[in-house]
C-alpha cells in the first residue's frame, strides 16, 4: 500500500483516538462529537458508495450513535440495496471534501479502501485526482453524467479539469444518441470510405462537382441509401459509429434523425403511422436538446407549431381508422371508408414532412446549410421476408414523403438481398465487404493487445469479417498465434488455396471456442444447444441436460449453467424475456454443420423442444413449438392447432432455416415472400392462405382494383373459400354489381352442404347487399330471409341480430308489421354474452334501437353492458336531432311530470329539448340519469323507473347516425381463417 502523507496519518490518528473514547449516549451532541463525525464524513467523502464495513475497516467502530449520525448524513445508494450501500448527501460531501482540500490527501484516503465499490463516478473521480486523460467526446451519456458528478467533487479539491458548461454541453449532445448507444462496438476500425459516403449522403461533407452534375441529371440528390452486407460484417456498428461521432457540437445536435430498428415490436413497417409517430418523438427530443443549449429561437417555435399540427393529424388519422373498426358508418360503401382512411394517412405524411422540414430548420446553424432529416431503418432482414404486397404501403408512404420534402433521407440496413425498391425513388448503395488487411490486423490488436506484427498471419487466415475476427481474437488471446500460420489447427482454406466462406469459418471458430469453455457441462450443452434458438435454466434442466447425459442437474445447477453460458457473450445475448438467444450470425453456420454431421441428434433436440413447449400457450412458446415442429417434419395438424397470430413476429429470423414444405406452411400464416416455384407448387387451400393477407393489405392501402389483380392470379377456389366474400366486396366497391351477383350465386350453388356455416351466411349477406344495390328489393329480402335461417343455427347470435335489424328496417319502410321479427330480435339480443356485446357495440345498439317499445325493458342487462358505448355516441357527435324522436321524447317527459321518482328525467329532458344548438350540451346528463337507473340492481325485478330509463335510452338510440350497409357481417370470428380474424380485429370494413 502507498505511504500515507503526514496529513492523512494525523487525520486518521485523530479519528482513531476519537473512536476509543467509548460509547456516546443519544442525548444532545457536543462540539467534540461533531468534530468526530466530520472526520468520519471526510473519510467517506472520497467514496461514491460506502458500506458500514468500509467504516469499520478504518476505525473498527460499531458505535450505534455514530452509525445513526452517518445514516442521517447519507442516503441509500440506488442500485446497491443488497450491499446496503449508502452515499453522502451532496452538502455533507462538499463540506467534507473541502476540509481535505488536497487531491493527494484524498488519494491517500481512497487507498485505505482496496475493496471499495467502483462505480463509474468513483472511477472518474480517481482519474481526475490522478490527473489521467479523459476524452469526453468518446463517452456515452451515462458515463458523462457520472463524470459530471465526479468533476463537481474534484472541484471541491481545487481541481478544475472541465467546466460545468463544457460537461453540460457534452451531456446534452450525448443525450441525442443515448437511444442508440447499444449499437456501438468497443473497437471500431476501418470503414473510412463508407463513413465518407454516409457523411456526403447526410450533408456533413460536401458532394463533389461530378456528384452534383450527376444528381442534376437524375432529377436530384439520392433519397435512399441502402447499407447491405452479410451477417457479422458490421452494418449496425457502422450506423452506431457514424451517429455517435456526429452527435453534435457547441450548438447541439447536427441534424434530426430517428433510429428505427425492425426488431422493435413498436415499429411495424406495414403500418406507416407507427414509423412516423416514433420518428416524430425522436425529432422532438433532439430539438429539445438544441433548445436547452441555445434557448428558444424562432425556428424552434415554428417546429413546436408543426408538431402540434402533426399531433392533430395523428388524431384525425386515428379517428378515420376508428371508422374502419366501427361497423356503423355514415359512408355507405367499403371503398369510401377505406379511401377516407388512406386520405388521412396521406395528410399525416404531409404533416410529418412539414415537421421534418421544421426540425431541420430548428437545428440549422447560422449561415450554414439546412441539414437533412435522417430516418435509419435497421435490421431490415426482420421484414424482408414479407410478401411484396405487405411492404408496398411502406414504399408508397416514403414515395409521398420524398415528393413532399427535399430534406427527408432514408437509410435502410440489412442482409442481402436487401429490398426491391420502386424505380421512382433515387437511391444508392453501400455494400459492406470484409475489412482491409491493415484494418483487420488493427481490430485484432485492439481486441488482444498483442503486437500487430504477430497478428498479420491471423488476419490472413481468418479474413476481414469483423465478427469472425472478434471470435478469433478470443482464441488468440488464450492460445497465441503461430508466426506465419496464425491459429494452430484451424483450417480456413480448401486445398490450401481458396479461403472458405465467412460463415463456414465462423462455425469452425465457434467449435474452437467451445473447446476453451472450462466448465465441461457448459461445453457439452453449448454445442447441441445451438439447435435451439433460446435457452433458459428450465430448458437446460429439462431438455439439454437429459439429452447430453449430464446427471444431477437440478434447478440450482441449471441456473449456474445458464449464468456460465451467458458469460459467452460472443455467442449469446440476453433477450428481453431473460432468456439467452444464440446470435443468428453464429448459429446459422453451426446449425448447418450439426444437421450435416449428426442429423439424428438434431432431430432429438427438436422433438424434446416440442415436448417442452407443447403445454405452453404464450406467443414466444408457441413460436418455438412451431419452429421445432417445422424443422422436425411434425404433423401440420398439431401446428395448426397451436398457431396464434402474435407468434409470427418471433419467427421472422427462422425462415431461412426451414425446408421448402415448412416454408409454404409458414407462408400461409405470415404472408411471406416465397419464390414463384414454391407458390406454384402450393395447393389451392395453401395458395388461398398465402394470398389472403396480401389481398387485404392491397385492399386497405391501394384499393379494390389492385386487390382483384392479385385474386385473378388463380381462378380455382376451395368450395367454401374465404376469398369469395372478399372478391365480391371488391367487385361491389368498383360498381360491378352484376359480376358480384354472378360470383355469389355461383359460390352458393357450389357451396358444400355441410360447409362452413359462417361463410355461407356471409355470402347471403353480400348477396342481399348487391341485390339491394341493383334495386332488386324482392330478391334482396329473399337473400336476407335465407341468411336469417342460417344465422339462427350459428354459435354467435350477432349475425342474426344484424340480419334481423335489416329486415325490420325494410318492414318499417313498407309500414308493415314487424312484431314477429322484433320478438326474434329480442330473443337473439338476450342470448348475447358480455364479450359479444363489448366487441360489437354498433350491432347491439342497432338491435336495441329496433326493438318494440314495450320490449326494451327486457333488454336491461344488454343495455347495462353497452353503457360505455352510449357515451361514446355523444362524445363523437354521432347523434342527430330528428323531429320524429324528439316528439316521442317530449311525450315521455310529459308522462314523467305525473311521477315524482322521474323528476331528474323530466329536468334533464327539458333541457335537452331546449338545446336547439345540438345534442352534446345537455344530452349526456339525461343519458347518465337513465344509465344510473338501469344500473340500480334493486330486487332483480324491472322497476317502473328502470322501464322508463330503458325507453329513454331506446329513444336516444333512434338518433344515431350512420349505417351498417358497408360493413361485413358480425359474429363470424369462429368461422374465418386466422388471417381474416386478424384483419377484422382492426378493419370491420373489410
């Protein structure tokens, strides 16, 4: 231990003397006691986090009074609860450090605690005390916060390394990239040409004259930059390095950007609004950082106004989407409703383009050029398997953004083949290849700290793939390298001449690394464990340990093995669900080797994994069950039964592993882009499952004509195909009623006798609608009557309610007696369960509104369960004052004057009638009074007050605007394929 200074020796001697004077009482303190406490605080002031054990190490004291005083002068250190760590309060630390005064004396005190807790702030404090170099430009956000704290402590010791304003600026700029710090690799080398391409594309470097002339000839600068490369080549690291090293200057962030990884569950490229909303939020954060540095400027004020406009556009788009989720609409055709949604998305894109332009102006430097707004879409391989039609809305959105703004730039990073980009988008590409030999040697040097000359042979042996080089560095660090040969006994060339592919080399490096794992059990688990995609302690205990013949693996030992495997960070990563996921870049080549070398053991792993996941029903477990089932050739019926749509997102990266038949099966559930040969080989049922989601996507975003083009690829259909209804609706939307009529009659004529009852009902509903549009009223009602008979036998009575409502409305138009149908409607409503009432409020409200007045009270329980949707009618302005029903309400209120218990109804009703400006002002009070009465349980019998309240609600429901004509038939969920159910959950119009 270093020799203490005379100050430190005297200081600690005085403290030790104080500690030997005996216990203190809890009564009032003395000046002597205060002096002793200050000395203790001075000792602890050099530690960011201390424990009572640290204090004992200095003076051996267990003085309860002293401990209590120290507790009052400190607080529990966040993150150190288990150690019972504490930190001095800021004012106590400042006073204590100022008493120490000299840096060397502080270092002497620190030396007394060799086992101290080394937090980042502690580490920086000691560097400042020792005068060591600290490069703030290389530090991440959390590190800068720690340095800022440590620098404040150092200032109390008269060390002035960094000014507060200097560190505040560094912290603000680091905050701009704090969300992407995980992209950084510890040692980034080379790629200077690629970085320069990024700098030119983003406007940091000026383009050459040749580039300017070329861009002028092409119609403008490139709008899209593709960054393409094999796994492990460093695509994400390149983006992270670029953003981190261009995060800002003395005026804050250099340009607005948004990092949008496709493996983030909140970002769905098929739903454009999710991209725009996330990017807008990131722009706001960057402009806020700029404002914190330079204050509120005019461009920042403009940006704030544009953001408010974007929020309004987001709300309007949400309301338009809400119209699609509602079966009732004021728009009478499917195409009108979808066109309204598309129009609002277009307005949202325009609002985002304006917001991006304002963000660029807000970050523009005085006298400088306006920077671009950058959108980085990373890990595109997560979505590149989607069918082309699924990604078409994404490209349409960005085509519009590029047309609306010259400032927006898009960067997409992923593995080849990256993307099929519309020719209308000006683009360029960076193809990442292996590092140059000099850079490869430099990477090995930084990873191993070995002389560069000793690593040249390793670089030649391995090649320039950064991931492979990092794997090799681990081996070299332990084994060394043989001059001129590199890693001993590692074959990387065929016939001694041609280097093997980078994935093959990676597989061989992985095997070599396995040999270096010291725990034999971990070594045995790791290799067959690569067949699995995820590992947990339970999987180790129940799948891998029995397979590998490892005895005595209980829950505790499984956790130990899991933690040991987790330490192999080049092979695995910890996922959000606390499971270990093998790195796909490493796993893919190893899996191929395992299948080739020991197919029987590989199959055993798959089957054991299936058995493990079979009882589980969460999305992750279902995805793993299906993956191992597809890989092992399991019966597809078991996979059909297990499938759930939310498992799809966990299977994106598995597609490249699958054999052809398994790919077809998965494509029928995930709308994957599969080759023309596989698609041609799919039978009719499989083809329908593949094409169905693609048709719905085109219908939503491009319209009925484009959807029909896709449907026309094949003429044959399964007898009870779900595509008949979609095709008929497309024809109807395009005004081709005669074609739709012929299609529906043909489909119904060939429909199996015992076929899907729900799909047959839907075809009759569509036939009713198309005949009505042809003014064939008698034939339309005949189709409706056929539907009613079918719907009586369906599991859910929602379809029956909807059909009966339509039938009753026709009878009312004819001024005919509807009592029989109203009686059937009342029975159907009472058979609905709570879930159905909540799921289809439009249909249920229409049902209640079409009951006879004297039967409304019997629907008391139904009205109770749909109460929340009644207030939505008022809030959304979906009630219209109609004289007929206003007159009925007036009559009812006159009736209430004779009954004292109905006084509240009379009072609020009178105000509602007087509200000539509209229905939003007073109607909620009347509605609330009625619902309160309905909610009163009483003795279970319908009271006079409740019967009156039910009639009030019945009258109000007559005022609801809109129609059910443009919606599909309700109550079909149990009869539809999962891709239709997934769509109908958000789009009742399709």
